[in-house]
């Protein structure tokens, strides 16, 4: 089973996500968007996206996956529930169709798509089982679903948690959100997919190298491109936050290589078939 947070409030989390991603929509593409782009091609491969595939990219953000699918010749469309993100995606990729809408109640007919993908999206849904049911509904029989999520420790565990500990704030309370890395548990994720009606789930780990021009660029990525981590740091208060920020910069500097900050990471790519 997936881990649960007894204090988790789905409605509050949904509003938190909506407001938070709206605040960073204009800076996400050039900050955290650089990390999520690393899995795009592997995700599309897992969904078997090719020329002519009718594809939906859910929680599309600024449209990296949608645009890459379009470049493959797919009939790609993106969906995000944050209007500012949809606006950014349309500006960056005017050749692609983007729609504002809720992943848990999508505005599409049954069986409309041959592939549905979500790049690091499931962790941001208050009821991921509802979203999976919707993905299943809008897929045509024989269609494929694919999703990605981070495998710990990643950048968060390697840098942020170490910085919190170094600055004496390791016990800082996290936001009331679902446990991180829910979808890095292959058995649990496979069980969710089967419960939603999918068959033949496949799991693949991919090794990534996240790169930042400098420690300060990593700090910008946190504050201008993330929501949950930024919220946790901002909740510390100015003095404590400054001490953590200094620790982040110092620890990140230890990872300097080839003229940049290089931090290895892993992601899980899960895929399954609608019978």
C-alpha cells in the first residue's frame, strides 16, 4: 500500500498546489523545468508514442512533454489545472493544443486518446486513484499510459535534507502533503495501476544527471521552480531560512564538476496497457 499522511487534507492540498504552481508559472520553465525535461523521451518511449499517436499529457506544466510528442509527429494535447501554466505553455509552444482542466475530472470523451502520459504529475494530485481512473477512461482500448516519479534520495535528499540538518533545522515540519516518492514503490504503483483497470504494468528505472550552472542557480530552481520544497523552506522564517540557504549553496558547491554543479538522480518510469 501507498504510505499515508494522517494529517493530509486533500482539498487544502489541491488549493495549495493550484496557488503555488500559479506563482511559479513564469519561472518554472527555466528552473525546475530543466530537471523534468530529463525524462521526457524515456516517458514517451514507454507510452510507445510515434507519428500519428493521439496523446494527452496530463499536468503538462509549460508543455515540455507535449511539445516533444508533437515533434515526434503525434497529435498531442496538454492538460493542466493552473491557468498561468497553460498560458505559458501556449506561449512557448503555439503549435500545440493546451487545455485548462482537472486531472481528476477531465473534459474529454471516453476513448479519445491512444496514449496518456504524466511526467512527475501523480504526486501532485490529491486523489491519484481518481486521476488514474480518468486516464483509463479517456484511453482507447489498447492504449498505453506512462508516468514518471523521482526515486530517493534525488536532489531533495542529497542537498535539501543535508542542508536542513547542517543548519539545525532537520525537524522543520513539512507541508501537509502526500508522502514524497509515493510512486517510487514499484509494487505499490503496479497495484494502483491494476486497481484502475490497467494490465501488464512495466517499471523501468532511469539514471539521470541533473546539472546547474552554479549553486545559486540551484537555489533559484528551488525558490522559482518548486512549490512543496519552497514552502517548507519559507515556513522556517527569515533567519532560519537564510542559514539553510547558505548551507544549500555550500553543500551544492561540493558537487562542482566540469564547470557546473552535477547531482545524480534516478526516476521511475511506469507504464501499462488498457485492455
